């Protein structure tokens, strides 16, 4: 799923830097649940429901996230995903750290799912 402003030729809502475009796509992915995007019913994530699956390990969730990232336009950036599952008193928490690398550049983004 690509935000419409990524390819707009002029105007203020456009992002100019490739890294910003990349992180915007990932933010949209993590902030969207399936059926929220008209015409792309399968786009989005349901990672929070995985926290209730006691059989799911950090490596399983990592594989799911890596698969979801392959559906994005990564523009040549290579993702490295680390998942940390923490046991909470009321609800478990997943910390997802994604590092993107391209050449000598790296950018890191961390997400919390509860």
C-alpha cells in the first residue's frame, strides 16, 4: 500500500526524502487493520491479536512482520526485524525494532504493540 502523496509532482503534502517515504509506508502498515483501506481489504495488520496466541513465539511474529514488509515498496532498503515479547500484568506487549539499511545508511524505527 502506498500513500497517494508519495508520487505527487507538486504541492505541500509531499514527502521529499526516500527515508521519509519508507517510514510513512511502515507507519501506515502498523496503524491500519485489515478492511480499513477501501479496495485493499487485506492491507493492514492484526499484530495485537497475535499477543493472545500463547503458541506464538517472537520468531513467528518476526516472520509475519518480515512477510508484511515485503509487500511494501522498500525502494532498495533491506529490513532487519527484531521482536521482543514482554509479559505484562494485564496484557502482553511486543516491542518491534525495524532497522532499514541501504549502502552505508541505516534508519531504525521501534513500534510497541499491546
